[in-house]
C-alpha cells in the first residue's frame, strides 16, 4: 500500500513538473537541455525536428522523417536520445518484421512512433509503413480454418503513425522520399571533435527527469482529436514561398503539419485559448518557431539534389569558416582531393552556382570562392510580420535553439 501511495505521489509530482515545462515559453530550450544531458552532442536543430515529428503522432496526419548519414555517423544515437524521453508505450521500435505482423497489429501502432533502424532489406518490406502513412490503415483479407470450415477474415491495422527511419542512402525510392522529411547528421570534422571530447564527460538524466519528460508526452497524448486550424493571414504564405523546385509541393504540407504540432505543444501556455468552435488556432509565434526549425531542413533537402556541386559547396563553406575569408583550390585539397580534382570541382560548382567568385579576375590572381547564399523555403518570419497588416503590432517568443528573446514589431502605416 505504501509503495502504491509513493508511486501516485511521484506521478502527481511528474505531472506538475511536466505542466510547468509545457507552460514555459522556453519549452524547446528545456528539451534541448534534456537531450544534451542524455548524451546528445550538437545536432540541436535535428533534435527539435525529431521532437516535432514524434509529437505530431497525436494529429491525424503525422510527420515522418528519414535520418541520413554514413555508417557510425550517429544517426541512431540522435534518434534514441529523443525517443528516450518518451513513454515506451508510445514507440514501436522495429529491427525486422514480416508482412503478416504488420497486418495483425490491430490498434498497436495507432498514434505511436514507428522507429525503423537502418532502413534495408533485413528490416523487411516497408510497403506497410507507406500505407499506414498515406492511408492510415492496412487491410488484410485471409482464408482460415475454424472448426473444420474455411472462413474469410479481415484484419485491419490502424494508424495514424509518425515514422522515423535511419539510412545510409542519400536518396531513396520516390514513394519513400515523398512521404518523409529528410535530415542529414552533421559529419563535419568540428562535430567529430565535439563528440570525441564528450566521451569523458559524465552525462545522464535522473529517474525523476525521465518521468517528467515522459509525462510531458502523456499530457500531449491527451490532445488526440484536437482540431488545429490556420488563420486567414496564413493564406498569404504560399505567395512568398520558394517556387523554384517542384519538391516544394510535398514539403509545404509537411511544414503545415509542423506548424500544427508546434501550436499543439504551445497550447499549454497560460495565454492560449481555444476558439469559440473549440479549435486551436495557429498564431504567428507558432509559425515563426516552426520556420526557425524547419526552414534550414527544407533548404538543405532542396539543394542536395545538386550532388557533387553541393558537396563542393560544403567543402568551401567549411574551409571559409575556418579561415574566415574566401578560399581556393589549395584550401580544399586537405579534404582528400588532389589539386587537379579540387580545381575541377570548383569550376563545376561555380558553373551550377553553388559557389561564387569572391575576388576580381586578374593576371596572377588565384580564384577564390565563397558558398552561394541559398534562398529560403519559407519567408523570413520577421520580414513577413512587418508586411502583414491584419496582425497585432507585436509578436514575442523565445528562440527555440538560442533561447534569445525575440520581438517582432509591425511597421506603422
């Protein structure tokens, strides 16, 4: 009896602390502090993307993500640091599975995160995941024998699910790419150094902290069925999107779901109220926070299709950051390229405009380059706020990564 009373008391304390976290304007910063304490090094932006993906499972159209990178780059470590803060009942981790197992799961995957490590043939077919994502259910009709008679039966596995998969492949089948957001782990030498330095540092979350974060997700689960809608000013966003790539057609719906999820997370804050219809309405701070998290992710996806030229851009970007000035062929030779290969790659990258010349052509003047600025996917939140007239004069929130206080002010007419 005493043990039951203690357990109830711990649960009440966990719920109180969880509500305190959800009501805090620094919720996203507190989450990053937790995953860092759990052992994550760097990758703050990617961790926030995964947080939004796993919370989206409570919506009717959850988000799905591929975490991409070379073997041993830390893909699964990144994912498990985020999933560790969730109740075990909210995650279905799959290393191998048969087609039949999917179909006989019933309600087992509904509003859960399906985590498939290292997407490959050993994990079994992924067609069921595609159907759970796109259709929200799997239907299997089979013939079975009961009491010596042949009978037809129907088995239904129901979603929706939020799917997370890791892979060493840069590009996958189009049916998979169109259903997922893609994020790439940081494989830079700087990130490697940070990871090496972290090995001797003591990290870990206490049982109390884990209970609190798992309670956060249980409280969010109670929001299942909540309708999240967009205000009229949101209709002006598509006109300001990047339209130069057809892939935008699949990323914008994902961005909208991310906005809904951020709104759901922030709905616990004291100043948030349901509309007269009992709906949550996405506000401008929800949009801004979502843009700060997801715009870099979508921009990276939109431009990685340029292959070798994009890799060259990355080499130039890293070398220019180290030297704090424009760089040439000799500066990227140390990356495993010969001098001739470096010149060739720089010429091609400049031709397709992933890098740009940073000094004037002149006799004896070596060609120096800087990475070409990438266009945004969604408009800059501050500039957009200044240009919208049907909003309040001010918008305040906490930056989800830096913790900085942000204040937007609309221009007076």
